[in-house]
């Protein structure tokens, strides 16, 4: 199927909107579901976290906590490389000052 440049632009916008909406929902879930007893107390730590969303598998991961933004920034590449080596696709990274209740949310 041949799309005009405007149609391609519209499709790109729509797919980006959908991806950001899914990430928003995952973030809400990650921060509102109670911690199960197998999770470490470090989950409670407020600080800088590396938040990584992958479309395949559909997961939201939190890595941290880091005391400074600089620490989180210098560590993010290693986590992304590990996920890519495991076959993760469509990876998006954000650094968050937060206190996640779950370290991994998958669907």
C-alpha cells in the first residue's frame, strides 16, 4: 500500500501517541500495585530510577535507585544493552525521580 507523505506523518503521530499512552498506563500500574513479599525493601527508596519501557516484551522496568541524576545517566546504557541482548525491542528510556512500588510490570 502506498501512503502519501501526509498519511505517513499521521500514522507516525498516531503510533507515537499510542506508545506514550501505553507507557503512561504502565507507569500508573507500576506505582500503584502493592509490593509483594518477594520484593526487596530497596523498592521503597526514593531516588533516581532508570525507567525502561519495551514493546516486545511488553514490559516496564525500573532500575535503581541512584542518589544522583548523573549516576543514573551513566548507568542507563548498560541496562539497555542487557535488554537488547535478551531480545527486547522498541526500547524507550526515561530517568525518573520517583519511588516505584514494583520493579517490573509485564503484560
